[in-house]
C-alpha cells in the first residue's frame, strides 16, 4: 500500500476514535449557522440577507477547518508521531499528502452539512445545478482550509503557538475579501491583501453562481486559483515540515 494511503488510513481511524473532535468539527459550524439565522431575523426587511448567507456559511466552514486541523497536527508533533514517521522512512510529501487525504472526508461532511442546513434554515430555493456548484465551492474552500492548517502547524511547537495566526488570517478574510463589504471602496493595498486570501475567490464564485445567467466560464479563473491554492500550500507545507522535531 502507498505510504500516503497508509497515513490517510491511520488519520481516518484516529478521527473515528476522537468523537469530541468530530462533534466540534461538524456540529460546531451547524450551531453557528443557527445563530446566524437568529441574527438575520433581526435585520430590517429591506436588507436582503440571503445574498450574504452562502458566503458567510463558506467562511464558517473555512475558519474551524483551518484552526482544528492546525491544532491537531501540532498535537501529532508534540506526541512524537511525526518524528516516528520520518524515522520510519516516510517522506515529507507522503506525510503531508496522507494527512490531507485523511481530512478530505471531514471536509466533505462539513461542506455538505453546512450547505444543507443553510438551504433549509434560510428557505433558499436553488435548482440542483446551483446547489452542486455551491457545494463544490464550499468543499474546495474546506480543503484549502485543511491545507492551510497543515501549513501553519509546521511553524508551531505547541497548540498555543497556533493562536497568533487566528487574527492574522481570519480577520482579513472577514473584512478584505468581499464577504461583508464591497472591496472596491478599500485602499489599494488592502485590496491586494484580500486578493491573496482564498476566501476572496470563493466569495466571487458564489456571487457569480447566484446571479441570473451564470456561466461556468465566468468563474473558471477563480476555480483555477482555488485549485492552485491546494497544490501550492501542499508544496509549501512539505517544504516547511522539519526533518527533526
């Protein structure tokens, strides 16, 4: 069996045995979606809250996926698991690839459950094609978040070291990517920072998908960039993983 699949199998078994992590990863975002519904119910009728629903839901998947995966991989390092893998002959690329493949299932469950709850709670009426495209975008963003968490964990030696990265990544994602405000009113340097964040491209795609007359060609560049983030961060994570811990 390929080393990547060996590691991925171990991660899946580990996730199944850690019920608290699974509950936090899957149920946590669903609770936040419900609170979002309560918030939107208080807005004036002239505010079309449905325009913000799916982009914010995508962010809700993005944030916990990034944090939880970063912390979990740091725990693997502090327990000596990564060092034993390297001593056992596993390459850095195999280790990162195995962890990524192992978390794909979790990212899929998160994306599907959040999108389903959002459509149900907010009474969104989309056709099957639109729902499938929205799921693909949210899923891609979840995968990018997992990759980002793995990459960030390479710079941490304990769970507390992950905390400073939260405001550095989460807050710019809220304010500079078009999630809640139009980025055209931002200074040029702020728009450049927003353009470097994966959530910016996911939000662009979602807004395009929900517009009448949408065509896949209009969002193809943003899809390509999201895929590019996955492979780019995979490469960076492999390069930044230390041979010794």
